[in-house]
C-alpha cells in the first residue's frame, strides 16, 4: 500500500514515514523536535522527545543538538552526523543518480524505494 501526501508529491510504503512526513506541513513543525513514537522505545534523547530502538540512531540524533556534523559535503554546504546520509546526498544531488522502474515512469534516489515500489505497485505484474 502506498501513502501519498495531499500537500506535495511525497509518497511512501511505510505508514510511520508517511505520518512523520505529514507533520512537516504543520505550522509549528520543528525538525529538531520529532514527535514521540506511540510505542515505548529503549533509547530517548534527554534534550527533546526523540526516541528510537537503536542506540546508534540516538547517538547520531544527539549530534544535532551540539551542531556536531562529522560528515561534510565537499561540493556544497550539506553536512550530516551520519556517513550514509552524506553518501546518499552525494549520489542523488551531485551525481544525479536515479533508479528507474522498468514498468512505469517512477524513479527514485534509493534502491530500497524502487524495490518497495515494484513490490507494492506492480505486485500483479
């Protein structure tokens, strides 16, 4: 099942991602203060209401409070606390790398998004 945003062209197969995205359209949205997840998570940020089940994600998140970004793009001002985010940024923005669906015009910057697209949209094909 695909979740399609009515405010912009965002789409995802993950309900959690969809609801997180919708909050970006709210007037008082603050990306550094993500909503509390309904389930109880093991790792919680002491400076905001961010929660996760993965300790590594919490450590990466906590860096936004200190403005510590280890990974910086050499071609623009983008910076991240996670290496894989920088890698994805470079591929999609600077290398213009796109993965195209063989069955329709859909394209994306991530292989897992394309896999999910084919799985859920073209499942009968």
